[in-house]
């Protein structure tokens, strides 16, 4: 007779300086080739730059940017009787936050310039002011979901 066990929900860890889960989520997505100390350095330098530019608490600016980037809807491809439809889906908060962080980092990597911490800080400031490529990506996704609202019954 087999026992059924419930899956434990994994709790995100805190970062060493700010003791914030959101910071750790961002750092883990900056991470490339297992170089976590480099990812932390990039992130903390960008927070310092944000503080210099805006003269506000950089964590509040980051939280504001991510909340403005978080999508409410996304589209997924569904294949129904030979044709593919883009079907809009509502998205969970945590999943939306992960997408927002991914878009933020993606658009900051595409920015021109040499230093990643500068590109990241400018992208975070732009997102908090509702500008930049990451915001454009969110609006694009929402437009696609809105225009394909007719296919919502294919969920």
C-alpha cells in the first residue's frame, strides 16, 4: 500500500544584505554559468545607481517597477481541430512576477552600453516610470490577449 504525500511548497530564500525575497528572485535570474557572486555584485551596484538617480529607496523603486510590469493575462497557443489559436489565460501573481523579472532582465540585456549594472538600473527606473522595452512587452501581451478574447472559451 502506497502512502500519498503532499508536496511541500518551497519558500524563496532571502538575500544577505536586504533580507528580501524579491531581490533573491531577481539575482537568481541574473545568474549565468553559476556565478552568483557576480550576479549579486551586478544587482547591488544597480540598486546603488538607482538610489543615486532617484534619491528614493531602491527597493521601493524595484517593487514598483515589477508591480507595473506584472501581466494579468497571457496568451498560450491551443491547437483545436487542425488550427492553432492564441488563447488568453489569467495568470497567478507569482507566475506574473517571474515573467516581469524575466522581461526586465531580457530588455536590460538588449540595451546598448557596456555595464550590466547600469543597463539594469536604467531599465528598472524606466519600468517604474512606465517606459522602456519591458513595459512595451507587457502591453504587447495584453493587446494580444485582448484581440484574441473571442477564443477564451478554448481554455
